[in-house]
C-alpha cells in the first residue's frame, strides 16, 4: 500500500515528509486500497426476481401513460351529457325524436335534483364527517410520528453502539501495538546482549587458547 493516503508536512530542508498517521488515516488508506483492488465477480441481486413496474397500473393509468409518451394533449371535459339539443330540422315532425329530447331533459333535471340533494346532505352532515376524517387522519399522523421516533431512536442507539465498539477496538489495537513495540524492543535488546556475550565468549576462548600455547612453549623449553 506504501504511503498512499498519509498526510504530509514540510521538513526543515524544505522537502515534504510523512507525519505519523492517525488511526483514521490508516483506516481511510486501508479502505481506499481495498476499494481500488476489489472487483465484484458476481451480481449479488441475481436471486431477486425482475421487478414488475406495471403491476399496479390500471387501464386508465396505462392509457394516460401512453398519451404522455405520445405527447398528445389531454382530452377536454365532455359537456355533451349536459346539453339539451332540439330535434334536427329534418325531424321537426318526428314524435320519437321529440320524445328522446324530453327523456334527455328529464334525465338532466333528475341529475341536477340529485346533485342538489347531495349538496344539502353535505351541508347537514359533511362537517361532522370531515371532523371524523380529520380525527382519523390526525391519529394516523401521530402513530406514524411515534413509529418514526422509535426507528430514529433505534438508529441512534445502533450508531452509539457501533461508535463504542469502534472506540474499544481502537483502544485494544493501540494497546496491542504498544505491546508489540515493547516486545520488539526487548527482543532487540536480547539480541544485542546475545551478540555481546558471544563476542566475550570468543575473546575468552581466544585468550584461553593463547595461554595454552604459551604453556606448551614453556614446557618445550624445559
């Protein structure tokens, strides 16, 4: 991974040099290196079925989507049912044509009467109906807000737990790193002591060898 992602500072000689990275810098560098090397080998969503985006479309919605896709204007509201046309000039003396016009006018009159009744019922009972509806809506909003508050609290608790776990893991890592540095230092001191002892043993052996040689020379002289 090298020194990628590590902070730099200017040395006394004017050249940039690396500062000691913090735990966050080390973690960011590891994540960056992992994302650079990682290449997904399969589609993890392959087991899911292909989404059907038209499952909830009705015939009216489908026709409207087709109209929008074709950039066609919306059809205007038809007022034909509210019209009361008279028989054409060629049917002025046709009783059947006049009867159809009368039936149409009676149907329009009945329709207007029904609308008036609906308005009277609305003015009499609509206020209470709307109050009940608004009360149910307010209750639903209150329940949804409570559910939202509960989920937010769960998310906050989970984030706090993750933070505490990460802080504990960071402290453990620093402790292990400190122990590792201490053990490496002790091993280095032990190796130095071993080398020094080996040198002293070699010197003693050499001195002992020189002493034995001198004794042998003295013995030969006598």
